[in-house]
C-alpha cells in the first residue's frame, strides 16, 4: 500500500515509459497525466455493462469522482438528457 492507504503505484519513470509505449501504439491520449484518470475510470465503472454514449470523457472524469454509485447514476442520466 502507498502512503495514502491506496494500492501500490508505479514509479514515475515506469509510468512514463508505459505512457510512451501506449502513445506510440495507440496515440496521444495516453499521457502520464491521463493514465490515472483511465485507471480511476476502470475502477469506478468496471461493473457496468454499458455506458451512456452521449457523455464525453470530460463528463465521466467529473462523474467518476462522486463516491456514491447511486448519485453517479443520477448524474449520468441527467447529463445524457
């Protein structure tokens, strides 16, 4: 565990190397700044079968910070309408 009580995190150099490899293979969306957001997205929505296609990555970045799953669902519905 790390100092904040969360799971162990990769060293910065490792994350940078991983980011560079992903960027070469898949494009610029895999910056070192974006990798933690992608990880949080996976952890937040890993049990969802489908997600609202009307919402953007910016919407999900905001919504996934809401700790309560029911509240997240409410805001997903509201944003898509």
